[in-house]
C-alpha cells in the first residue's frame, strides 16, 4: 500500500488475542510511522499501562481503548471504545461481567472440542492466552500448534466459526448497555469492521441503524484487510446515519501482513473523523489520518 496512515485506532496485544506485548505493539506502530495509536484489546484494558509507558518512550500519542463484545438481535457485534477512562466504575463493572462470560464460553468451547475428539483444549488455549482472557483465537492457535489443523483459518472453518462443531454463542452485554458504559467512561463508541459479521446487506443495514439509534458515535470505514468495496459501503452508511468515521488495522500479529499497523488508506475527505475535537490528535494528524508535516 503506497500511503501509510499516521493514526491507527484498532489493534490488539497479548492482553487479549494479539501475539505481541503491548510495548512491542507500540514500538512496531512507531516504526511504521504511526503517531496516534489506540490499543483496543478484547474486553480488557489490562495492557494500557504498559502501552502508555512505551508510547511516551516512542513519542506516540496513545488513545486508551478496548474492543467491546456486544449482542444485538441474537448475534455478536464488536464496538471499539476510544478515549475511555479505564478506571471508571461503569466500565470496570461491565468488564468484570465480560471476563466471566469469556471464561464460561472458553469452558463450553473446550467441552465441544473434547466431544469432537480434541482433548486438553482448555489448558492448551490457556497456555496460548498467558495472562490474557481466553478467546477463540487462542483455541485456533492451540489447534494449529497440536497439528489438528494446518492454519488459523482452518481452525475456524472446521471448529470455531458460527455453525461449526465447537462454536459457542456468547453471553455478552447488550449493545445499548455497552454504548452507555463507554459514554459514561468518557469515550466514543465505534462499530468495528462492519462487513465481517457475515450479515446480509439488509441485516447489516439494520445493525448499523440500531447502533446509531442507540447512541453510537462512529463506524470503522477503513479497516486492515478491507477492500475498496468495504470502504465504499461503510462510507455510505456513515453519511446516511450521521456517524463519524474511524480507521484501524485490527492488527493481531506480524504474520497477518494484511493487517499491519498503520498500513491503511486515508479516510475519504467528506467524512467527519471520530477524532474531531481531540486537540492533541488534530495537531499530529489531519482529518484523513495523514501525518502533519509540522508538529
């Protein structure tokens, strides 16, 4: 990709299902020219202190965030929370519940894998997760490491995706409740990677409308690994619903080159960026996410 973004508002570390420590994520982002970074681990803010210290060392502006798992219409959506106070009681209470839901889901996935002939899956996934909460990506890595499947993608296709043998539905917080907690903690709520939920065009349109009506602030328009069609569809929804626009690589690990930190197209110029009004961010980047020459 010819143009690199100076702002990346969606990435993951070892605190959830990423492969690098929070400090390593920040260092990699800085090396790629990212000036503004949001660490958005799944349902946790555990990596923010380490990332904040690293951001100071590397001259990166860190936006405190997370990626919140929510339920809507019987399915799962992800909401990126940006600029939150990680110590706010409303947020910490909600995240305590999310941890319990993740632990329950992990146990149920492991049970289904055992019934499918894969023993010891929970311990293997826990080893992959380290101190982080266990997610489906950790089960996928464990299945690859043990030779059950030959790739992360194959693990999902065979076992972990919706409708497969070890899929388990979630007990996440409702979307409206999640958005309310994000706002209580001073943050902005962004609907993550809207084209990755496997929804029909009609149902995705309903989901985006429901998100906006629930008080959601923005939508990810530029996403790592997304194509021009994804961008155009998200752009249209942002304009139709009056949502601000965000961009993020959704970085998890270096091997996924299509989700590299900062390797993002700029935002379309007619959209309002989610970071509008964040003075420090506006000093470092323009409205499309490109670096300003003078700081």
